[in-house]
């Protein structure tokens, strides 16, 4: 179905979805969000450089 063939409720749902997606995109473009993005990237780089934490093997459960 093309957009022209959608009923009114469905076309409004599509418009609302598109607006919500655009809002999320513009939210990331606000002033100051570059700093947050850089902090996230720096945390990912730091986590990649650190060796993974070793987990102790689980003790087997005692059966009653």
C-alpha cells in the first residue's frame, strides 16, 4: 500500500512515528550533547583497554 492509500488513522500513526523519530534525532543535536557523546566514547575506549573481569566459577548447589 502506498501512503496515499492509508486510512486517516494509519496515516496519522505514521506521521506521529516520524515526528518521534525526528525529535529523538534533534534531541541529540542540542548544545552540550557533544560532551555527553564524548564521555560515552571515552568510557567505551577505557573499557576496551581494560582486561575483562574474571568471574569465579559458581559453586554447585547442595541438593537436599
